[in-house]
C-alpha cells in the first residue's frame, strides 16, 4: 500500500533515490520533495475509505512516505479540531471563522507532525543518530520521538530558547547544546559536525520528510471542510514548512481528483522583529534576504533565513495570498483576544494570526462572508 516513487528537487527537478538518506539537492542545494505515483493512487484510493481509519495523521497513508507501517514511531498524532469561533466573529466582522487547533498534538505543537514523520522514516532507513538546529518546539518534538524510537537526539538551540523546550529535551535524554546565536547559527554547527559525528541532519526542509508530516495539516483541513477548501488560510511562518507542506498536499489532492483547483489564499504572518518573507513579498522578490538582528517573543518565528524561502513565496503568490508582519505587542494582544473571546490558550505564534487577521480585515483584504482559518500552531507554555 505504498506509492512513494522517488525524491525530486523542488527547484531543478533532479531526482534521487528514496531508499537511502538524503538531505538537500546535490546539484542546486535546494529542498527535496517526496513524490508518489499519483495516477495509481487516483485509481485505487477512495475518500470513503477514510471513514474506517483511525482519526490520526496516519490515515492518509497512501500519500505518506513510510513504506512499512511497522516503522511508524507514534505517540498518537490525532486529527486536530477545527473549532468554529463564536464571539471572535463580531470582533472582526466575519461570518465564517475557524481555528485549527494544533496545540492538542504530542509536545503541544504541530512540530509533532513533522518530527513523527522524520523519525519514522529515519527508523525505516536504519538511522540512529539525529541532529537538529531548532528555535525550540522542533527540538522538543525530535527529543520525544527519538526517545520513543530509542535513537540519539543531538539538539542545537539558541541559548534564549524557551525554558520549556530546554527542559523537555533534557528530560527526554537528548544531548542539548545551547548556542550563542540564532537558529541559523545552530544550523551551521550541525552542518559542520554531522559528518564527523555520524549524525543525520533533520533540519526543516533539509530533511525531505518533515514536510510530509506537516502536509497532513492540509489534508485534514480539506477533509474537515468536506473537500471544499476555505477561502483564506492564515499561518504563522518561520521556516515555512507548514505553508509549503499544505500547498504540496493541496496539489496532490487535486492530482488524485479529491478536490478541485480552487485553493485558499495563503497568508503568511511573521513577526516585525524577523520578517524576511514579508519583505521579499513586498519587494516582489523570488527569494528572501537574511534578516539582520532577528528578535521576537514568538520563538518559532525567529528564523532569519529559510532554505525553502522561494517555496513559501511561490505558494503565497500562486494563491493570491499575502504576507504581513505584526509586532510583539500585537502578538501579546492576540493571545488575550484568543483567550478572552474563545477560551483558547495559544502560543505567541498562533496569536500572531489574530494580529495578522486584524490588519487584513482593516485593509479590506478579507470579505466578511469568506471562510477563514487561523492556525494555532501550539499551546500556551509558561
Ligand atoms: C516552528 C513553529 C512555527 C513556524 O512553522 P513553520 O512551518 O516552520 O513556518 C509556528 N508556530 C510554532 C508554535 C512553531 O513551533
């Protein structure tokens, strides 16, 4: 029941074998995407089959890269609720607003989706030592899935990463190195040391399968909307794997005939203290420049340079979307609004979508009757 055929460069289309561990394209240095026999899937897989499957991200097995299901490393990645807002609608003058609440996943953030997939594939490929640069939540997610699988996790994170992330990694027995710098500096250390140490680098989008885990957000959303996607998706963007993954998922669903060509406008929200994608979008550039002196209370958005920048910008442009920056004060206010009006205790990154929504509504870019989804990518952490 597996249809994975190969890996393909998302920029130059060079193909690679999926039976061996791969990172970036050897020719152009860009991310590799898993590809599937979509024609075959279209003939054998029916939407109705989902009714009999467990309500987790693994229910989309035909479009996932794990070949032998016994390799799946899971802590119960349940489908996350799509919560229709009640009181928030009046605040924004919108008729149809939902929150996709990712805080219910293991470790309290949607990073669980990507790392559950990456660790499962690592197990399938016989890898045992994994290394990651992370601003926080990805480190926690790798630590717990590696622990579950009995693998080594080598974590490199900024020294001012949230205490929750440092603690949870250490509790799970990961080897944690605090870096005097940002996630990009942590990434350089992993790149320098990995060959000598025998580590496999699971940096986001430098490893081909985390994006497949995050893709399941898009698959779930399509299913929860009964295969008619919403008009607008607002998503807090750091490394961009979520936007890129959902976009890939929508393409695949269309290719197998489960949805039509109508796609949501993809709106990327970043922090004003680190907004490389917003700047590139405003300037009409295909790639983003590294953001100097990045700083924000939303650790997951503190990514000054993303290897998949061109993919994020493509999804935004192709969808007719936008990119907006919001300040830390606006993010904090967003957390209050979520909690006060909907009883939702969100992470700062998730609350950034509320702040972004405010700007878009004020600018008249969202019509009151449009169906809008905010992604709350994680839960509140003290
Ligand atoms: C990592 C992270 C983000 C950014 O996600 P990308 O898909 O990498 O852009 C947003 N919110 C939270 C809570 C995160 O941990």
